[in-house]
C-alpha cells in the first residue's frame, strides 16, 4: 500500500466519503476510511524518487541522443556522464553520430510518450499517486504500469488516472506484484525502472525484482520495518534479509547496508549484481536506489573470494578496550552506498530548480550531507554513546571533529544520524581522544565498578595527546550554510500508519485509542520491591491449587486455601463464573498469570 506526503491542497467529497489531495502535479482522490491510505510524511520519499528517476532518464536517453525537458529548468545543454563500464562502448559509438546541419535534437517532455523512453513499474501502487506523479513530472517515459493486488485499489487508480488525464501513460493493473515481475524476466520484457514501496518489508518481492529490471535498470526499494532492521529481532532480520542486525547507535546505516547486501545476494543467484546510486535513511524508513547489471566476474567479486576460503580477522572474544564480549552481526554491504557523481547531479538539478518539489529544501540538505560523507568508511560513532560509555560529559561536535583532524584522520557527518561521526581513525585512537577529554572533564572514579567498561577504558593512559582547539575545516559546509539537513518530526503520530484494510476507519480509531492508553507507559517509576511482594501475595498460586508448588513459604504468591463459602459458591450451578478481581487499591485488574 502507498506510503505518503504532506498535502498541499485538500478538499472533501462528502457525497462519496472521499478526500482529494494535491501533491506535486497530481490530484488524488482516496477513501476517507483507512482502505487505501495516504501518509503525508512520505512526500519527501516521492519527491526524491521523481528527482532520481529524472536524472536517470537524462542519462539513459542522453546516450540515445534524446534531451529531456524538465518544467522550470533552464534550457541548457547538460553533460551526460554514463554510470557504468557497460555503457562506455555505447558512448564511443555515439560520438560519431553527429547531427546533420539543420537537424533539431530530439527532445522528451513531461506528459508525452517517448517511444525510446523508460518503462516503469510501480509494484504496489494503491491509490496510484506515485505513478501519476511520474507521468506528470518525469520526462522521457514510455509507459508506467501501476499495479496492485487489491481490486478496490485498482478501481481507485483508474478513477485517479482519468482525473489527471494520464491514461495514455499510466496503465492500472491488478495482479500479484511478484507474479507480474516473474512474467517479465525475458530481456525484451523487462522494466527500466521498478519502484517497490510496500507496507513493511519488501523481502518477498526482491527476488522477482532483480530479475525483472533491465540491464543497467533502476531499482527503487523502501523498507519500513525498521524495528527488524534496527536489531529488535535479529532472527527475523536474518530470515528476511539474510543478515543479523544488531542494536547499535549506527543501526540506521547498518539497515541500509543490510538491504543492499540482501539485494546483491538475490541478484547474484542470477549472475547479476547491484551498483548503489543513492541510499537514504529518513524518518521511519530506509530507501535505496540501485542499478542492476549482469556479469559473472563481478558476481564473484561480490563475495571478495578468489577461489579459496576467506580468513576472518584475528580478533579475541573480548574487546581489547572495554573487556566486553564482541557481538557478531551481518553480513553487510561493505562498499560505498552512494554514487557521489550521481548524487551531485541530482543535487544540482534540485538546487537550480527548487520550485519543482515541495520538499526541495530537505532534499538539498540531505544530499549535501551525503556528498560530504566519507564514502569508504562504513558505519559511524555517536557522540552521546562515546561519552556515556565512559560516564563523562559530551564534547561538542566541532571539538571532537577538530581533535580527529588534528590527529591526522579524516572525519565527516552522516545523514543517518544528527550527532554521528564517520572517521577512518582506529578505535584505539578514538578512545585515546575520549580519555584526553575525560581529563579535562574528570569522572568520579570511585563511583565506577571495576568490571564496568568505563573503568577498563579510563584505567589506560592515552598514547595520543588530543587537541580540542576548533579548526575551521571541522565545520562542514552544509552546517555553515544552515541547510535543512535533519528533519524534525513534521506532525503528531508521524510514523507508519496502520495497515490499510476494508472498513479500516474503525481500526484506525482503535489504534489511536491504543496509542493513548500506552503513551508514557515505560516512563512510570519502578515499583517498590516491598509493595510488589505484598501485591503478589494477594494472588492465589495456581500450582498450589493444583498441588504441584514446591516453594512453600518462599513462593511469591498466596498459598492460603479458599474460604469454605467461596468454594461452595463456586461449586453452585447458579453461581456465575467470574474472573479473579484484585483487591481495592492494588492498581491491577487481574493476576499476572505466571509463577
């Protein structure tokens, strides 16, 4: 189902109980009930996708001698740079194909069918918003297949296609997305662009997607199951993506690398491999844009194994710095997760034409941070985690970056986390810098346990003497320019919406009530042990009643036999069966149900 955007215009269609939303150049009607929902938070997702596909079309069609016309963009000849080795030979052949005098270059405009243009598939289209935006905002398209398994969604798509007058480009289709992609495995029938934005995990669709995308084609995938990718359920992550996720502060970039590894792993089964163009962690999801190619040699290189077994790094079971046991995660994608040349093209196009998208400022900010990231350094550290490990105050971002630069290391930010630091400094140097910082802001050592990581780390004298004097180059350009790099929560309840379903408005109201009841649930003060013991003694022990409890007076539940009148009342056929009620003032409604 579709994940959404911030409405720019909204009006009620009371007679049909529908809402009409205007986003970008599209106008979409969808049910007011939660049958096919619209999430305004994901406008950034859709705007970014339109920008990426536009630049991809510029590159693909430029190799064929076709220029694209983007609304609001100055009519300037752009230099086309191919993104793959496979296209270099094609470019050489095109060099000699000069236009004859008087000939006009071929152009592709928005809303027109380009016979040599891109064939696009949106596998889970829901209301059709994304497909309609492609048709009305992205030039150089041959066709857009908007597919959904729901008959209700397809009916809604058909009406929205007519409403936006894009029936010549957008073709609604009702089918299982996997079966549809499996039916387009032949090279002549593959799609140039496949967009997958499911509710939850895209794992069931990835195998079909890597086979149905054309040679050098673009595959766009969204994952909203961040609880799984962030390490809350490592086994589930392994079953879906083939990698074990860990709970860490770098979980957002780790999620991107897990998804890229999963895509590459599935592509390798068919002698194909992926080349990341752009990988973004935003809000409650991750989004990756990759190109898919075929090549046996590259597939072998994906595993970095040269016809022999790989040797693991020489590492002990315990960390040499804190003494804690290592946790094993992965495998992960270890190569760069962005193509910085392509990212620069998208950034330039959005910066020179900011009125094209409602979220242009955020796109510019995020892409600017991405261009500043160290491409060859996977994962990152966070300032608060470094400080909390040794129980000291937190240095400023500029102070830590300056200390790393003074020590001769490279350092950058990460778009995935506001207080993150990516650096090629080894962990020993980083902890030396934190030890030096602790000397300026001392920790009360007497309060530290000898077995704690803080005590183990601070008990070693630093070999590197850190310099925290702020350097000019420690402040990145995106920060100096005040770009909108990290999005604040745009609205209340801005995360993933409840799964769309028929008659879903009541379900949505029930979800809101459940959120209200559970709000701040974990922030309640811990219960006093004496009060807890007294409360548990008010509940009868189930095993004592069965005659199997071996704990006697040590049992935390009551072993008092039921009163005779209660037993007689319970045995009476006229006595209604009731659940056990807690005594007044106990604060609970029923027994815990465990021994």
